[in-house]
C-alpha cells in the first residue's frame, strides 16, 4: 500500500507446485585402457521412469519511498528433499535462501548533478543450496553491488551489477571453499521509448 508522502509497504508470497515428468536413464560403466579401446563393463537403458521435481514457497517484504529509496527482504524455500529422480537419493536436500537489499537515489530529478540521479544498490544473500556432500548441505553467502545509470532524455536506465558468492562445501576432514565472481549489465527501457509523439 501507499502511505503519506509516497511511502509504501509491499508484502507478497507465492507458491509453485512441483511437477512429475517422464525420465530416461542410460547408464554406462567403462574400464579405461590406455593401450587399447575402452571396455564397457556394464550398460543399462530405461525409458519408462518417472521423476518428481519439488515445489517452492517464496515470501517477500519491501518498504520505501517512491523515487528515493527501497529496502527489501526475500525468503525462498524449495523442497528438494522430497524430489525423486535417478541418482538423487542421499545427494539432495531442501534449499533455503534469504536475500536482503536496498536501493537509494539521491535526487532522481536533479538537473545539474548526474551522480544524484544514479540508483545505488547493495544486496546480501545467505542460505544453503540443494546439494549434499558427505551428508551436509552446501552453504552459500554473498554480497552484490549495483548501479542504475540514467540514460539521456528518458526515464530508461542501464543497470550494472557485480556479485561475489562464497560456497562452503563440506568434506570428510575439511571444508572446501569456492569463490565465484559475476558481473552483468541490463537495460531497463521505459515505456516512453515506445510512445508515438504527436504534435499539434
């Protein structure tokens, strides 16, 4: 809803059902031989299997002031522990992710300061994904930064983001750590680009 002086509060939730699908499984076991062609020790094929993929629940909250700032939190749960497909037993578990973020625009109508019209964004996320290693889930944490650069003579913006995510993968005697960096760009084209101008 919208409150006094363009302040707002939004709440939302969604649920997606799981799905069943037909699955084909082909399994080959090889014995590697450096001096001759590889030998196939075992082969099986089954095209009459059924698999079930999980549903998920998502809930979110955002508060802010129009064209000034917004802060949001989002929680997602997927029931991968109930999934059934070849090779999944003992290797998947329920996944949970909590994401929070904020965006601030100093003055979106500033005429003389380009920097004041930029959207500045910061986000963080934590949780576990659906994979199991040695009976424990893979933990993920990360942080992201972003900028929304206004395009000239329009409300459209070019968006840049960078994300750093760290995964803790449990081992038998130690935890393996993997670091991921990602970068991206997108263009948000406002409707005015597609409105035909009329002159009288």
